[in-house]
């Protein structure tokens, strides 16, 4: 014996789901419109919320009405915060008194009473609110909708809704039933069974969550849904937006023909687009129809969204159509693909028409079509991208090539007409090269010293003045112009090429290989107007400098400088707590590490001078003086000490041998090690210099005896004639940077300059190309957010016609760690105020700037003297002192305890309140807490 069973057919289940979901979607669409029309956006202010007080509440503030142009998809809107939320009690983290004295740990416990609880506010997003409203509204309609669904019941529908089968008691299916075998009485009984099966299918779908029934809305444009909702509610659409339509213009027709004919060939270059996935191929007709018929609104976001999706389909198609297994399914779809290409051309034409209004000098579509290289890129990337990245660059390449001299020395005609003689001072660090050059400079009636750093320029100015030689100072950050001064001490970028001198000294010429600043050394060597020029350099720069001199047809002689003090490597691992000696310079890489090392030494009663890159020059000078005067025994420094600093250092100790160079953490290179290590053993004070390290001993030891690789290239800077080209300055710089150069010349890296110029564009700065370039090349620390913001403000002020600049402001900070950072930023802001005003001939309060800089430098110096221990490394849990290089923020004991309690903490925490929004990625700009 067996029983007759039935199961609802899959297509009927889908029909039921579609029927129910459609009704929920209609209700959800109306609720979306009502919410946008009646409710403002919200943001949460929890600044006065006390998590330990159950009566404390967060403040919900009105953030203005919704603007649906801000939301690309419906899901973006649903993820916004609503005016609703709830307060949740969680277990408080408390100290366990059983731990050893002085050691505290966080122990999770269950919430027993109010004293054990902490509270947090969990906001509800708009989806949570709307799903609840929709669920309540649909519950009222449930009976009516089911009654309407039942109207389609008839004998044919009922018996087509299920599949019948008969099975035995052991569960084996014998056969599908043939309904013709049944009599009418049996069918009537089976009808009730079918209706029950349909009812169960209806209940199952109705009982699922609202979010699953309206999920199809997620990836739809909000503008489409809002339009549909307004029609359902019978109200006007205040967000009505024009839809893209064919305009049948000449440009549109030409572009359409170009793209239809070339997209197939262009697909070979579309490396960023993959072939179509199998599931896309299986539904290719519906996906193409959707893209061909979808509303494209005349907003930039919507048009770009469409172009991205359409190009992915077009080029995915052409990459897949010839593949084995795909060909049969795709071969007859090309007509639809070409229809889609026509829509892409229509949108591209609209976008480019708007672009031409803002950029009237941009090429026409005809211009780009004539330049064959542009055609595939028009298909792949669009007209705007092709104009900026292909057409303009290649069109002006020849013009740029014309302004780049075959040999940069030809740019300096006056220097070529002068008979110049070079004295090359070649030797390693601390061999007396600069000393010999400066002695000769002091004998001259007029002269200029060109330094790599402002500190060195200041040092030479002081030296010349101490010999009663009048000397001006000229740097990017400050000037000290002495009337009728015979000498100038300058940073190398500030060399005045039009001024003639009797003698010029160029220091640290190996910097000619620096990709950002090397151009300044090249320019000085080939362009300075002086009959006698002294160049101080490391041995690796000798050959490239001699090549430059020979090409200038000048004469030269070489003076080799040797160390008088022997440099000895101590082949013994250094221990910071035991082996520090008077005269040591301890080298680390990073300000925080330098401060932490100094604090650790101070705990051992060892006073230090501190030198790092962001330290103001005035403070560095004060720190140097403390070491020179014997007030401190040791210097803790970064590689900022490596260049031109003359201090009585007996031993260089590398506490680190790796540095972060802006891209990665890497080992020190041989020239860097030699430059720093060479500071050990000051001539005339010590007979020997010593070098050691705490790690990578062989790296340091081997570098001291290795021969440094010769410099084979020298960098050249941006030619002034680049500004004369009738193209955007950024385009000109990009094209110039990739234009080929002859011989041993290489272009300076203009990445930072281009970044800053693009920032000016984003700020809508209106200024000449020369002013824009001047703004982007003013010396300031673009990585410092405070200084960067001030630079942007100054650029806006200048473009709007300001005659003087806003004074920088100092924020008073109680925390001494933050106060140090803030003082350093304030000092750099004062420098920017001066240099920006000087570059653009604005009114500058010199006395105020000088006084503020000096006061700030003194405050920084005072902090380093009195609050150094605030930078000591301690465990964030128990306060135990840590070594400066300890790899964790927690001591070993606290870290192990944290690991033990990690799982337990999660078990005891409140986990019952899980919301849809808890598992959703946060979108920038959408959350306010």
C-alpha cells in the first residue's frame, strides 16, 4: 500500500513569491517617498553622553531635508540614520583585585545591577523604520490580497500547480500519477489538499522578512523608485530630472559610427575589463535589454554609472564571443551590443559637450578622430579621458620637445660666455672639504655659499660674520638681507643666477642624484656666474660632475680629501642600558622613537640633545649648542644629522638599520650608512671615530668598506618656457616628465607638484599658470594636515585678491605630547606665512613672524628639557615601563592575559542585539558618530 502525495511546482512557488513581493515593493516604494517628503536627515551628537549613567541620552540633531541626488541607489538611502534607536546595557569592564599590586586587567562579568552596566546608543537606520511600517501596512492588507490571489483558482490552475506522485511505506516512489485515472469524487478531495499546499506556500513567503521581499529595490536608482512612488501616490515629483535622449547632432552621429566600428578592435586594449561570467552569458538577453532600455538621468553620477556598466558588458562581450563554449550563446547578440554602444555614444556626447563649455581649448571630436591613437581610447575610456591623457599629451609632445634643449647647458648663455674654473673637493664625510672651501670663500671680495639645508646656510652665515664678513641669508623659509653685504649664504634652490660672484661654493654635490632636489645642483653647476667655483662632494659624484664641467667647456682641478681620524667599527653588539658613552650619537628613524630613546636615557640619568627632521631649525641649533657646551653627553637623532653637521661626536650608534622611505620599510643603503657613520671622530677633537650597531652588525660593518656605486645621472628642473605653451599646466608637466632626454640627464620628479596643482584645481583657484606653479613649489610640509590646510587657505586668499595673509593660530593643548606636535605645526605655519607672502609680494609682519618663531622654538626646546619623560614608553594597561623599541603597546604579562580573556570577553558581552546595519560596511560621509 502507499499514499498519494503532492508538492508545489517551482514555477508556482516563484509566481506566489513574485505576487507577494510585488505588493510589498509597491508599499515600500510609497513609504520611501513619504519618508523623503516628511522627514529630515539626522546626525548623532554623543559628546555629552555618559555611558555609566542609564539616564544619560545622546542628542539627535536635524541635518536638513533629503536630497535624493546624494544617493545613487535605494540601498544608499536606506543605510542613512533615522530618528529612532535604542539604548543597550552591556557588561562593564572592571578591575579584578586579585591581580598583583599595580597590575590591572579588564575582567568581563555579567550585568548584575546598574553599577555593573555600561550603556550605548544603537541607532536604527531608515531601513529598520520603513520595514516596520511596511510590515504593519501589509498585515492589514493580508486577507484582501490572499482573497484576490484565490480568484485565479480553477480546476485547471489547481491541478497544474502541483506534481503528484505515489509512494510506498518504505518511501520508494513508484510513478507520477496520471490524473485521468481518478474519478471526480477523488479529485474534489485532492482539490482541498492542493489548496492547502498553495496556502502553505503563500504563508511561507509572506512570513519571510520584509528585507528579503523588497531586496530587488537595493540595486535600483533612487530617482526611478521615487518617480514610481509619486505615480502610485498621485503626487508631483519635485525631483524630476531630464532623461538622456538622442539629439541627432553631427557629433553624436559621428561618435556613434566611430564607436560601433571600433569597439571590437578596442576590446584588445581594455585590460581592466574581464570576459563575461557564465551566469551573465546565460542571462545575456535580459541584461542587454535592461541596459538598452534603462532610464539614464542627466546627472553626472547617473551617466557615469551607466557608462561603467555598459562598457563592462560591451567589452566583456567582445572578449567572450570568440571563446569556445561561449560562441553559440553570444554570436547572434551583436546587434543588441551595437544598440548599447549607440546609447554609450549618446551619453559620452552629452558629457563632452559639458566638458567643452568648461574647457574651450579642449580638442573637438573631429580633432581626436584625426589622431588615430585616440580612437580605441575613446571607446574604452571616453572622450574626456582621451582628451586629457592621449590627445593633449601627444599633441604637445612635439612642442615640449622643441623647448627642451638638446643640452640643458645651452639655457645659460651668460655662464657659457664666462671662463670658469672648478675646484673639486672630493672625500667622504668629515674630511674637511667644506672647511677648505669656506676658507677660500672668506678671502674673496664677494661670494656665495650654496647649502643643502637651511641649518648649514645659517651656520656659514654665522661663521662669516664671526670673521667680520658681511653676509646675507637667503632660504625658502626666511631671509636676512644685509645692505651692501659682499657674501650670501643660501640654500641651493634660492641661487640668484643673474648675480655675479667672485667665488661660489656648492656643498654636498652628491645630492645631484636626488630625484626631487637634484635639479638645483645641476642648475648651480652649469649656471652660476663665478670665475672660481668650489664643489664639495662624495666620491661617487666625481665622474658625473666632471662630465657637466667638460660639457660646459670649463676647466677643473681635483683635490682629494682624506680622513685624518681613523673610523673604527666596534664589532660588538651595543646595549642601550649599559654601553652609552659621552660623545655618542644614537641614530633611529622617526620622531617618536627619538623621543622615546631620550626619555629612557633620562631615566638612567643621561641627558641628551635631540635632533629629528620636523624639529624647527632654531630648536635644532639650541640642541646642538647644549651638546657643544657639555650640557648633554649624548645626541639622539634621526638621519637629519647625516648632512653637514659639525659636532664633536666620538661614536655613531645605529639603534636601527631600517627606515621607512614613504613606500616601504627598507634596509639602509651604503651611501646613507657612510654619510651618517662619517660624523664620528671630529677632526681636531678626537683621534679616532667609532661606529657600532644594535642589529644588522654586518650590514653596517660591510658598508663602511664598500665602494659606493657611481652616480650616472643628474636631474634637471622644469624649464620656464613650459609656461608659454597654450595648454593646462598639469598636462604640460605630465607630458614634459615623460618626454625623452638625451645623455645623462634625467627629469626631476614632479609628482608632488602635480598633486598640489590638482588640489588647486579642486579648490577652483583662479590664477595664472606661473602663479599656480609658484604656489605648488613653495616649500612647506604637505604631509602635515594643519600646514596643508593653511596653504590651501592662503592660495584661496591670494586668488581672491588679498593683500595680506591671515596669521597662523596656535591651539592650546594640555597634553604635552600633542602640545609638541602642535608647536611644531605652528612653527611650520609661521614659516609658510613668510614664504608665501614673500613669493607673492604680500604684506608680511617680519618682526611678528620672527618673534613668534623664536618664542615657539624656545617653547619646544623647553618641552624637550622639562617634559621629556612624557614620551616614555609604558604599557597601556598597567603602566609598566617599556623599552623604546618594545614591539607592542602592552607588556608581556598584560598581552598574555588579554589573549586568555579574549574569548571569555565575547561570551560575556551582550550579543542578542544584532541588527541588519551591524553587518553592513560603513560608507564614508554617511555616519556621524
